[in-house]
C-alpha cells in the first residue's frame, strides 16, 4: 500500500463499529507490510528475528520494538523533515534523552483519539464544560498530551471550557471560581489533566480548607502518573482524595493510559477498585510477554505489556513497553514499571534491537 492508501484504510477501519479478530489481523498485516517496506531500521530488526511479510501470518508474530529505541533511532516510514507533527517524550529518564514519534499527517492520530475519547470518556454527551490542568500546545508544542487535551477541549468541550495552568503555574483563584460556578449550575463538569497536576490541586485546596460537590455526571480524567513532579500518592489515597475534595465518585474518576510512542489511548471504567481493568478500541490489541523471548504469557500471569496499535502506522505499530501488566477478562491490569528480572529482560531486548536496527 502507498501512504495515502494505508491512511485511507486506517481511517475507515477506525470508523467501523468494531472489528473481528480476522479483520484486525488483515489490517495489522497490511500495516506491518507497509512498515517493513518503508522503515529501514525496523525492517533490519524484523529480518534478524526471521520475521518478514512472507513469514508473519498473525498479528501476534509481528516483532515488537522496545520503547527505549524511540530515544535512539528515527523510526519513521517517511522522511522526518516531512512530519506534520513530532511528539516527544518528557525526557525524565535516560539522562534527559527524549523519544520521538513522527507523524506525516495528524489525521489518523486525531481520529483515533476522538472516536475513542467520545466512547470512553464522554459517556454519551456531545459536549461538557472542561477544566484543563496541563499547559497548552503553545507552551508544549511537542507534547502529545497537550495536543490530546486541546483536541478534547475543542471538539468535546463547551465554549466556556478553559485551561488553568500557564507560565506561572496553576491559576488557583480562577479554577476555584470555575468550580464554584459548576457547583451552582447543576450541570456536569469535567476536570482533565496530568496526575501530578491533580496532586498540586488537592494540596492547594486542602491548604485553604476547600471542598466542592460537583454536580451529578461530573467526571475526572487523570493520566501520566507523578514522574517526580509532585509528592507520590498511592492510587487508593489519590482517588479517595479526588472524590472527597471534588465530590466526584471514584467510579467517575477515569485514568487514561497513553504514551508518545502510541497513537491510541487506553481507558478504565473508573477507579472504584484499583488497579482497574484497562482496555482499548478495536484498532489496538495488547499482550503480556516474557521480555527476552517475546512469548505470550498465560492470562493471569504478570509480565511486560506489548501493544499493537494500528493507528501508529508511520513508526512501529508493535511496541514492547517497560510496563508490567497482567491480562484479564476484558483487558489488562497495569501494575506499574517493570523491575527485577523483567527490567533486565527489557534491557536485553533493547540491546538486541539496536544491534539489528543499526545493521
């Protein structure tokens, strides 16, 4: 397929109401063939693994790229300078080296985000008033989260939706005023942002002795963890504090799991119980594997998560994460960063990939 053909096929696939295993497999093999033909480092890696378009017959056989490789190599089917957008990781690990994902068009990424967001977070509403707890795209032009939140606000927020984090940090007085208006209006309100931003908000409201009872139907979306940018909180303490301080039940506190190296996000159905089951839409599949062999582990066994994201068509659709997880009915439970033997296994996988990709 040409680039325009793969884009057209993916947009149509995302717009479907779902996909059978066979339909996902056909699309996954088409994306693999496209990446094998146009992404030289990935092709060299796949060949070393004995995986080519002739030998890969199942989406589970598609070789997964270790996520750290995005910090070292340019994994792109098109020239990097032709990218419409380049998303970069936060640079909080590996000495500040930032991974990059190149997007020759934002059409697929945006369609993936919006279709999924409307189904999983909007809960049947066309629009909801939003408060955004994250810097905007002007401040962070290479942040996939900044773009995600801007898209959510523009396409699903009401006209009075607004952001509350600027150059000087959290604008607490303006946010408190917005929460008071929402409380008085009786209309559902949504707060969306980075997990660490919510910790700062909780601390600031606690210091003033403020609590709110946001109207029924209000929702919270957090993502990204704390990454050393705020005090650490256990998941139960975090969602208890959100519920008590803002009056939003834990089952309406949604955590989004996404990353720069993907074009699709995962959601849970609330955090009444932690860790919740996370799942994605029909154009992404997940596995839990042994990081050295790449072999699938049985359901209920802890291993390393691999995601196969068809929307990430320009880079590498299959990635070996550094996240521990366990497959369960309906999705997977995210257990945090890998450690111990799994961590060493991920390092071995990275070294193997880099040797192969560089030829």
